[in-house]
């Protein structure tokens, strides 16, 4: 099956799933009276669906200009743009660093990281490199995406890196990890 058919099938399945959830809620409560709690649950379901997509599907969506909705869409676009920016600076993707970045992002979304001024640090593999986790609202994530849309500065000592995102339905957590 071609990637475009896969994307179409996945998008249709997601739309039906999310549409069914919204329709069920709308029968109980008119759409204009949905509580913020119900809307949050819908956003979390959408984020979980988008997060469950294979990375190559999300990359293809970005490549072909398909915007992923909600907070999870902002998170995925931010991850993609951050990776591109770091590669332009001369850094290279590394599987170990990627795994660590994902652990950090997941810890942050689970509430296991302390933040000061929106910046936190994970604990996994701290002896193997450095990095940070940013805690961003959807608007802050979109502002950062716009900031990344510029030419990067070449790094004097490029290294292996990993970038990962996670959401908790309210915030985007983006973790960047650089190997020593």
C-alpha cells in the first residue's frame, strides 16, 4: 500500500474515531455547552492518536504540508523543525540520544520533572550528555516553530543529538539531548 493511501487510511480512521467521540458527547451535551473537561479529553485523545502514528507517517505529513491538529500537531511540527535546525548546524541524529530525549519528554509529560522558568532536565543518561526540556503552551510551541524558521549557525563542535516531544493535553514538552 502506498504511503498516500496509508496516510489517507490513518487520517480517515482518526477522523472517524475522534468524530464518533465528539458525536457521542454532542448527543449528551450540545456542542456549545461542552465543558472544558470534555474538550480536554478530546484533545488528549487526539494527541494520543497522533502520537501513536509511526514516525515516518508524521514525517510524510510534514513533508507534504499536512497540518496535524491540536497540541500534538504543534508538538510534532516543533520536533521536526528542531531536528532540521540542529542538522543545519552540523549536528547528527543519534539513536542513543534520541532514546534519552524521548525518556526525558515522557518523564516531563508524566509530571516527574521540575521546571524553573519553563526549563527542566531529565535524569536518564545524564552522565552521557547534556540537554534540557522545555515546557510550552501550544502558542509558545508555535512561536518557537516560527523562531526556528531561520538559518542556523554552524556549530564549532557538532555532536550526536536526539529531540523528542510529549504532551499532557495542556503543554508540549520538547527534550533535546546532546551526547558528550
